[in-house]
């Protein structure tokens, strides 16, 4: 079973618009990570947010985390055609003593299409 | 600056054949794992390792074996390939000392006919 559920499954926008993707999960986490995957390629790590953080920024990316609602969102501002890809959230569960062992549980992803 | 290296990138197998997907990392990470990705889905964990000599099962371990004799290498063995194992396989590594960011290989595309 996949812990992370992402919404929407597909998103189509114009260049310059903002794109927001949401992720919900079920169990306690050590951290939550967002990845991008271009068609036929591997995963590229975008941003990691720890369970004690509420918001994080990286360039045009803004990630929020609400552990009380077990949800996260990824905002891409001023989107570009090159942002067209699938975006996945992945949760890193809290192990014994709070240790993270690198075992991620992925959502099914959001397919983002940015039209020039 | 290799990171996580997977081989082969593409492979076609016949049902019943066995093979090994290789994975190596040069970052001295203690944690390594294997995932599979089926069309239109996220990745699912097959097996993982928290250090040399220590492995454990993930969500979908059936039909796969792993071993971790060194910190650098984490091969995935398909014992008797089945069409249901047609998928893209990703190896990953991470370390608590690197902030738990997980680094992925480029993937291995496997087709079982």
C-alpha cells in the first residue's frame, strides 16, 4: 500500500502560473521529501522537510508540512515549460529512537504539464 | 562524482531466467534500498539495508533476494523472472550524516517475456 496520496493526479497550467500539489499520509514521519521525475528518467530530489518544520523554500519551490493533518503541499511559482514532469511526495517513517533508515513510501504522483 | 550507479540500464529476460541488477554508491552511505516503479505509479520498496551484512524486506520482496557484503554494493537478484516483474528498478542510498536526503540511481528497465 502507498502511504502518500497525491492530489491532483494531473495538473495542466500555462507558463508563468503557479502550480500547487498536495500530499497526504497516514503514519508518523521523520521527514517528507518531494521528487521530480522526467519521463523515462530517474528521480531528482527537490526538497526535504523535517517533521518539526512547517515551511521550507528552495528557489521557486515552497513546501509546507502540517503534521496534525498529515499533509504537505508543494508550490512551484512562476512555472516554466521545463517544469513539466511527474512530482512525487515520499515519507520517511520514524524508526526506533527517531532514526530514519531511508525507507521511503511514495505517493502515486502528480503529472504536471506546463504549456509554453 | 558518480553517486549511485546501476547496471544494466536495459535488460530483457525470458520467464524463468535469473539475473542480478547491480548497484554501487561511492558516498559511504550506510543505508541502501531497492524500489520498483510500475507504469503510472510511485515507487514501492523491495528490500533495504542499514549497513553491511544487514538486510530486510520492504513492501514487495517476493521473488527478489539481496545481500550487502560491502558498504558500497547492494545487488538485487531475480531468482526466476516472471512477467509481473517487468518494471523499472531504482537503487537508492542515504546517510543519517547527510541529512537523510536519499539519492537515486538512474534506473534499470527490465522486461520479462
